[in-house]
C-alpha cells in the first residue's frame, strides 16, 4: 500500500501536445510532503484549463500536508 494519496481530480489531465504525458499530485500521508510527478515524459505541455486544475490540486495538497504536519506531536528541543 502506498503512503501517497494522489489527487483524483487530475485523472483527465494529459499533455496538450499529444505525447502521452500525465501529471500526478500526491501527498505523503505520513510526513505531509507533496509530490508533483510528470509521468511518461520529462516535461508536459498543459492547456490553460489543465494548468488551472494542476494549480488547484497543488493547493489542495498543500492544505492537506499542513493538516498532517499540524497533527504531529511537537518534537523535543534540539540537541545542544
């Protein structure tokens, strides 16, 4: 089972140039890091609507990551 939760809102986002690239935005459910992946290609060209979808997915991921990290118990004082 993956520790990452992908944003399902990006399932239809594809490379506007038709090269088969896809985008994935996911949050690591344990440490709250956000992963932005470009799948099947080194780059992806997005039309304006798809770029907006990716931006919204990144904002949702950032909000979820903040909730995850805020729920963690505070760490102890740093070693001196």
